[in-house]
C-alpha cells in the first residue's frame, strides 16, 4: 500500500479514536451536573463540546509525551500506529457498550505499546518513562482526587445547617456550571493532545516531520473538532453509570467532585502527564460518596470499574499486538481486511447498544436496584439475558 494512502488511513483511524474518546469521556465533565439537575442533558453535552474544542488549543505538553515519551519515535512505522489505534478504539467500544467508565488514555497508550512490542521489540518501549508518567500517576491521581473530594464534601455539609441546605444546594448547582465547564476545558486540554501525539508519531514515521517535532496546526484543529464532535454525541451509558450507579449525587457532591477533578487534571496537564480523566473523576465521585454522611456507595460497581482500569492497558496492548502481527508488513491486503473487520465490529457494537438504548431522554432514569447489580448484567441485551436463563 502506498505510504500516502496508509498515512491517510492512519489519520482517519486516529480521528475516529478521538471521536470515541469524546463520547466515552463526556461523563467525566457532565455526569454529576446532569444527575443533580444543574444542567439539562443536551445543554450539558453542548457546553462540554465547545469547551473541549477550546481546551485543545491551550497546551501541547501531553502531545509531546505521547509522541516521544512512551516509545522510540524512530522505531515507529505507520502499521504500528494503525494497530495501536485499532486496539484502543475496540476497547473504548467494548467498555462504552456496557456503560463502563474506562480510560481512553490508557487504551491508547496500551495500544501503542502492544503494537510497538511485536513490531520493534522491547528496546523501542520507554519502560521507565511509562512507569513514571503513566503507571504511578494512574495510581495516585484518583486516590488524590477522591481524598480532596471527600474532605471538601464533608466541609460543605458541615458549613450549611440542615434547614439551610435547600438554598445552599441551589447555590451549589450554580457552582456546578463553573466547575463542569472547567473540567470540560481541562479534558480538552489533556485528552485531545493524546491523539495529536499519535498523529505526530505517524507523520514522523512517514518522514513528514522530524523526531521531536510539535504537532502541526492542522493536526491540532482536526483533533479538537473530532473530540468536540464525539463529546456532543454524548456517551449516555457512561453518564448514567457515573451519575447514578456509583453513588447518589447531590449538588454539593457534584460541585466538589468536579472541582477536585479539575485541580488534579490541570496540574497533570502542566506537567505533561497523560492522565485519565475517567480515573480522576471516578475517584472524585467515589470520594464524595464517602464524604456525605448517610450516602451509599455501590462497591460492586466501583470494583467493576477498578477491574476495567486494571485491564485497559494490557487488554488494548494485547489486541493491538495481534493486529500488529497481521499488518506488520504493511501489505495492502492485510490492512484492508483488518480495516473492514474493524468497521464491522464497530457497527456490531452500535447495533448491540440499540437493543437497550440510553439517550438524553432517559439518562436520569435509574432505579435503586442499579446499585446492587453488576454493570454486565445491567447492560446485557435481552437475547443474552434469555441465554443466561
């Protein structure tokens, strides 16, 4: 396959990943605001989309980390980038289809690592950098966000006397407009850059850019638009999970969760750390559940989420490694077949999701029984329920 054609396919795959990142991670910024009624669902995703678009232009430090800090850019080929992207896209679709918040960032990093390992060998993977910039922050960030959110929630409920809480909750809903906007801005700043970094890797592999180069402006613009479009599409399944199934959210909790998330996320972005906004916001939401007296946390749902977090990077890496073995030679036949199969799989996930649709109209319709059932049983379509019976 001609390099120009393959480069075009890789860029398209990168933008598709960016789109899935957008609708998968909309919940990070807006789930709590939608759950508390601070924002209407459609207005929330529209606001988040606009701010994701703006945030993508604020920094390129994370893009530089993805482009040169994870794997050796000189060892990267276009088939490697293609395989890494497909591994990340497929994991995003699997977790979205069951309404499970997982890390698009770690799926992308895992995909790139897996494809690089089978194509260029372990020497092309920057193990120390991955530990320092990905693994350790992934463990610390959600715990830190959860601790900050828990303490802030306790403080919020202590300040407001019981008879003043209806009025204070109304003020917290107003505050959520600002805090949700900041999370969306921070998400655009951090997550759009990951796709920018991958496209930059592809351009370096195709000798269009020198190693260590910054993303061109057209890359920044296209990634910003793709992320914003995916955000507006709305990942309603994940929004329902984050807003209702982990813990029941009140306005003070929504405000403190968002504020803690944006503080951790912006700090990480300035340090060039490709953190998962999903990990951070989920940790913050869990912290608010622990911080409000009488609040119940669904530890079964939380455990399912943590399990998905642990599986994300190795699972995406494994899928990408398999794809990398198939397309490693860069032959047009292999890449065409893999592309067609990937499109059919994506279509299959979408058709599966339509059996049990979640939309702006019913995203807040969650019964109390959700907190005591696993996500896999909640989201399975009727045909699987019948088979299980």
